[in-house]
């Protein structure tokens, strides 16, 4: 424990420093663009992880909230001329409002029924976006979305956008870390682990789940808005099934219920997506195989490899091992 | 009978629960005094767990009323009963399996902690104080349940006996006024049963009132001040263990049948 308490902050500081210099090592605009996508997916996966990892509920509706955020900010900036910087928090608020209404209805049930309800609500939002042409321009999408800017600093290229999203990823990672170390987050984990027992201890299961769901959708909305102002074009596809699948794959492959997992999973996803470009549509088959393989052979995701190694290492040195365990503050899901 | 007694913590009157055509609990009236250890016994299917579920709020009664600490709690949901100070354990081992023992107990302290997510994000002084206090208290409760050496072990990696003790640690972490124990000695050997008896005595010394469902007569007789006997959902006897366990009717419905059940 003693070596650990010193090693962990050092490792985190090293990791953040590496992330900060990464764009300078990338060397070209294409790689910088991939770095932005990595961070965007990391941000969205961290938000989805609140629902899948901490609350233990599977949602198929997450991409819809990303889309709500993206469209909110895109419409406000293109039609009302609102500065994108103001659109960002508004996108989070609108996505959270949708999350509140949909969560209020869908969280009455749990498990597979909840997952199916979120799939339904996601499909409804997709269909509305696709057909309400007056507002969303339908399948044509919204083009010429202005880039985000803070005063003279414009996020119109990959490198500054990377730093913006990196900052948000780090902030969200801190939010998640604070969550699992707080009374609120421990209630999340209690509800995930054993809802009847949690209730008997005074935890309102429904309110707890709703709170986590709304927080996750708010972050998803902000992520969607950044995406819209970075790519400058959005279509209803952002809410599509492939995006739903992508986010779930990222969280599961990386390691649900952890903070590093979704960030790592996003790196693997973006990396493979680009390096397998030659494989064409076969890519999705490969991802499906990866997802299945992870669920079967590595249920804790990629981060659990590190845990396994450390436990093996500890037993060599006759130190107490934490069986199968992710550190408790990470609240590892099974 | 319903006159408010100063020491009365739980008053159940005419409580009935019907499942379809089956009356699981019929017209049960009983009280528990603060500081008492009361045993609820009866043959399998007598309605003990149904009564427990109603007291814990996980099952609404069909009729009758429940008063806890002077407040009417009839039909209050589980988390409200929990907030008011009724903690329970379950017949089948029920804990937070993939959390460590320490986190099991910390999660259970929801009722007695205040600072939430926001304070944790800002690392406020109140948050840091409460977390330090919570850790100290959780370790104290683990030590109380003889589990302090297992604080960093995952709950589902523990032995059965340890898990049963961890369940009690979880219930105690909520600092309940009334603790409902559903068959705490189930599956325990005599030595573990004796350890449980000691533990229940020490729980009472913490000013927690205990109501327990139990089949182990040795445990019941040595720890309870008073017994309530149910048969087919009806209360058939009540009184000190020495008297109740010698009641011919109780022997007939329950003890007499035990060799047949076993």
C-alpha cells in the first residue's frame, strides 16, 4: 500500500504529461485528428461508463443523447448565431433534460427491459431528427457549423481541439474519481451490486439511478456539441446504431467500472478503426469478435490485465493480493 | 394495547398479508420494547419472513398497521424504513459481492453520512473530515464483527461464516435503532452459533433493538428476552423463552414436528 500511494500519483502525472505532448509527436494533421477522435470517444465512453460501469445498467440510448447535444449546439449557432462556447453548456443542459424525462420513464424497470426501452427511445430520437427537416434539415444534416472559440483562441483545427477535449476528459475523470469516493457514488455501486440491500440501507434506488443517468447524458451532450463544432457537419447518423455499438464496445473492451478503462478502450477502438480501414465493412465483424472475446475471456476489460499482472507480482513478493480486484476506489464491476 | 409506551419502539397491530388465496400473515399484533432482543419463531411457512418483509418495507401489508418509534410506517417503502432506522439482513446471504469488506460497510453508511458528490469533487474540508471519520467507523464495525483482518478482501471471496458476519456489519453501519435478523445462524455450526450469540449480545449493548427469526433453538433460548411464535400466519404464543418453549401448543406445532422436518 505504501509504495502504491506514491506510485499512483506519479503514474497519473506521467500519463497526463504524455497526453499533453502527444500532438507534438504526431507529426501530421491526420494523426492529430485521430487524437481528437480518441479523446472525444474517451469522453463519451467515460459518461456511458457511469451508467454501465457504476449503475450496472446497459443502455442502448447513449448515442441519442450525444446527438441531442450535437444538434442543440449546432442549431443554436447556425440559426440563432449563438457563440458555440455558450452552446456547449446548453447542449449539456438540453441532453440532461432529455435524459431526465427518458430516464424517469425507463428506469421504472431494470435489466434487459430497461436496455430495450432505451433502444426504443434512442430510435424515436433518431427518427425525429431524421424527419423534422425544418429544424434539423433531416438526412442532409447541418453543415457550416462554426468552430468553437474562446476569445481569440479558435478551436478550428485538431491540435487546439485536442487540448480542449483532453481537458474535458481529465475533468470528467476527476468527476468519476470523486464520485466513487463519495457517498453518492457508493450508493451507485450499492445499487449495482444489490438493489434490495441498498434500499434496506436507506438508498432510494430509483433516484440514485436517475441521478447517474442524467449526469451521464449531460456529459454525452457536451461531447456531442464539441464533435459538431469540430467536424463542422452533423447528420442523424451520429445517433445511429453503429455509434451506440461503438461506445458500448469501448467501455467493455477497456474495462467497465474503471476510469482508465474507457480511455484505453477508446484508444484501441480508434486505432483499430483506422488501421483496419483496408478491411472495409469487415471491421465491424472484427469489433464484434473483439467484444465477444473480451466478455468471455477478459470480463474486466483491458485494465484487468494490469490487475492480474500486479497480483501475480505481489504474490511473488508475498504481499497480500487483492483477489481479482480492481482497487476499491475504482469500484470494479464484475 | 396500543397505548404509547415510552420504551416501545415497534408496534404492529392486526397486520395481515394475503397472497392470492393464501393468508401468509393473519391479524398479528405484537410490540417490541427498545433495547429488547425478541425472537420470532415458527415452523417453515409460518409467515415469519413475510412479516419481516412488511416490517422492512419491501412488502406492503394487506391490512393492519406498523408503528416504528411513534411514527406510522404502514406501507412505507424499503428505503424509507431504512432511513428511519430499520436495518435488516436477509435469509439468503445478501451483500455487495464485488466490493471489499471495507467498501461494503462504507456503502452501508449512507444513512449516517451527509457530504455527497459535489463536496467530493471540491475535496471540501467537510468531505475530508467525514471520509476520515467514516473510515475509522467502518474499521471499528469490521473489528466488532471480527472482520478487521479482511477489510481489503472482496465480499464474494470470503468464507460463508465471514459473509454472514459481514451482513451484520453492513446492517450495523447504518446505525439502526431496530435490527431485523433473518435466520442469522442458518448453516452455522454450534461454535459459530455461539459466536453469533455473543455478537447479538454485544449488538444490544450498542443500544440496538433486535428482532430475529431463527430456527436454532439454542441460539434463540440463550439470546432472546422474549419469543413470539407464529403458526400458519397466526400468533399462537408469546412470552419469555423458558415459558414459550414449554408451552404444549408450541411444542405440538413446532418443536414436535422438528424431527419430521429434519
